[in-house]
C-alpha cells in the first residue's frame, strides 16, 4: 500500500528504503515523491519538504521531459497553465464549476471518473485560451496590419496553430498551458502567414520584425512542447 503525506496542499508519495540515510525530494510522471529512510516520521518528512524551499520545488517542476507522460489524474499530480505547474486537489462537490484554479491548485470535485476530469480540464483550458486570445490577439492584429476572418480553437496533437488561405486562424487549446512568450510567438507566426502563406526567407523576415528572438521561442516550443498536455 502506498504511503502519502500532504504539505501545503500538495500530496507527496513516500518511498522508503532501508539503505537510504537522507531525505530527498523528487518528481516523477508529474507527481512529487519523497525518498526517505525507513524510520523517518511524517513530521520529519514534512519539515524536510518545508526546508527544501519553494525554489527547489519550482526547479523540479520545470525539469524538461523527454516525452509527455500520461496523466493519471491523482491527488497531487501537476498540471500546467501558462508555463507554471499546479497540483490537482480533490474537494467535496459544491458550486457551479467542477474544476477551477484557486489558491495555487487545480480543485476538482471528488468522485469523478478519469474521463470526466480530463473533459473538465479540456473545457477549462479552452475557456482560458479564449480569454487570452480576446485579451492579447487584437493588439497583434493591429500591429501586424492584418484581420483574420475567423478564429477557431482546436484540440490538436501536433500543430500549435494554422492559417488558411480563406483568412481563418486556428489555435491549439494546449496553448493555454505554455508560457506567454511562446503563445505570443504562435500568434505572430500565424498572423504573418496571412501575408506570406509559406515559410520562405521573406516570411521569417516578417516574423523577425515583430519577434526578433523567434528562433529561440520556436526551438523551445519544439523541444518542450510535448510536456504541455492534460
């Protein structure tokens, strides 16, 4: 039977080992764990977590993943929003929204199936991305001097965005999970396609005009993009 401890609303799996002498904090498959000696008490483990500090926990959460891990939707599991990770916590049913981000954690109703929680995350991320686009996209349209005929959101596996010859722009819902500078790059990228429907040097020169460090942002999205999933 697995052993857990909760500190500051985050659940940690305790992994005891007879040969271990020190307490260490780690993260695996999106969840925190504590590697601990056999005789370590819960009080000692909680104190070690607090002593490790917020900076260590943030550093662990930011570690790049070689490939996306399947979410299990367990207590304490970490989910991204705008490049930051927040633990999943379960609460008693009540109120209108079955999922919300509050007090540094995603709060989900107890007793839901994995599919229900996954669906609630998709709905939540879709709503947040729509808010982000409504707030940030018009300024870029004005600055670049183009006006898409329509903007759509889609849960896509690969493409972060696309622009059609008919003037429609589509954004991947997963953009709600990535850091703001990468979202900005995708917006600029797709708007520049409205003038250059290709990836020619002329197109990239246009992108560079509005996003000088686009190459670094593009590379980060390529190498780190797989971890931004729910």
